[in-house]
């Protein structure tokens, strides 16, 4: 199997020669930026630099995928949000203290949304990656979900207060915002994305499992129908309280946080959807070493987690030896477990 075949088979639950190692989140670091002379913020805005940096995940680090969405700002920038672009040692961010909307009636997708420099950068970089390594590597795109876009355009506090004070108005907002998710997702698929990460930050710290059921379960099921590639839903934080709902959305996979026990997550999923994760980023990847990383990888594999990945974007100062340990540990585990569930598949 090559890497692309391995990832797509794993997302279907089909047999694979070894567990897939992917990055449905940025694994770029300052060291990698220097290595290929493609640094933030330019690598977030120039398609050539963007693709050059992304390709290192496959070409240099041994991951089975590429991922060229280093920020959460592309859609929001094209909508008119203020962006703080930072320097190469920090991610660009949306200035959420200055929302652009305060009522769903104001939501409008600007003419030329897909031609805006920051959305166009992603689409052009997707085309470059597809041409250069798309036969071998799985190209993972990303579209932000409507809950995340609500935070960016209304402000986090304002959006959460609206969800409490007027749930029906919030649902109207989400139904309008979802069209942005679909438009950008379809454009990336047309450009060559094999898989989409669907990032919707209804995090466990801010949103309960019941909130997820009320506002997002059916909407995410709609996204699984309208976006015709495997979708990897990403929600940070503790999410076991909503995982049963997520498993009924029809999405292919859930990217889960290290705050969730891998075995408990697999028990809840029970073959209904694939899981990817959940190697800790701020502590293990950033401040520990290869042994600790290997232990976390082994814990996930022993639980049967379908694809292995960091839980979220890696800190930009993460050491390369730590990133390299993830595929190395997966291969070592695979060699030691020749009759693993991965080689039998888990389709139900």
C-alpha cells in the first residue's frame, strides 16, 4: 500500500498493511520552515510556499498525509474579519474582540469569496500538492464548521450568549454559516483534496454534550451528505459526552483530544466510525521525549485507534525528533503485532 491508499482504506475500516499516520492538524515547526525556506506568515498566504512547507510532512517526516491549513483564519479573512498575522513563531489568529456581525440577518458570503487571496492560497496549494505528490500521499484539506465561524464572526462571548438567550436565532445563524463550510469544502475537493478535516470548535470546555445534540448533530449529518469525501470531524477537549451523537452523524472519522481515554473512546465508537488521535501536543510532543511519545502511540494502538495523529496543531517549537517518533513508533508496534485488527479490517 502507498500512503494515500493506506489512509483511505483506514477511513473505510478496510484492512491496511500498517496503521496510518496522518496529520489532520498542522505539524509544521519553525525548524521545518527554516529547512525549506517557507516561514509564517508568508507560508500561510503564498500557495507555492504553503505547498512546499506542507510537503515536508510526507517527504521528510514520514506521515501518510499532507495538511496545508496552518491556521483557522482563511474563511474568516475572506469574510472580512480582522486578522493578526504574527511572525514565524506564532500562528495567525482572528481578532475575535472585533466581530463583524451581531445578528444572523447580517450574514452574507461576499462575492468573490473563493477568489480572496487567503482562500485562493489554500485552493492553489491543494492543486500543487495534488500534482506533485497526490498519487502517493493523502491530501487532507480543511473547512471550518459553522460553530467555529460563529465564534470568529460574532465573537465567542456574543455567540455563546446568543445560544443561551435565543437558541432558534442561533440555529438560523448556523444554517447560514454552514453554506460557507460547504462552499469552501467543495472547492477544495475540486482542487484535489482526498479528505476534509471539518473543524467545529464546540469544545468540551465551553459546550456540553447536550448542546452538541441540540445545535450540531443534525447539521454535521447534513455536512456528511453534502461533502462527498471522507470527513474528519475535529472538536477539542473532553468529548466522550457527545461521542455517541457524533457516531450517528455519518462522518467518517473523529479527531479526538488527549483529554479522552483511547479505550473508552473506542468502546463508545464501537465500529460505527473511525477515530484518529490522540497524542498530546502541549506536554508530550512539546516538552517530553521519544519514549513518552512512543508510550502514547502504543496506548492508542493497543486500544485499536484507527489512525494515529497528534491531537491538534503542534507547538511551533516542537523538536523534530519528537515528530519523527510517531511514524517510527507505529511501524515498530506493527512489526510486533502481525495479527493486529488493522490487518483484518473492522468494517461492520
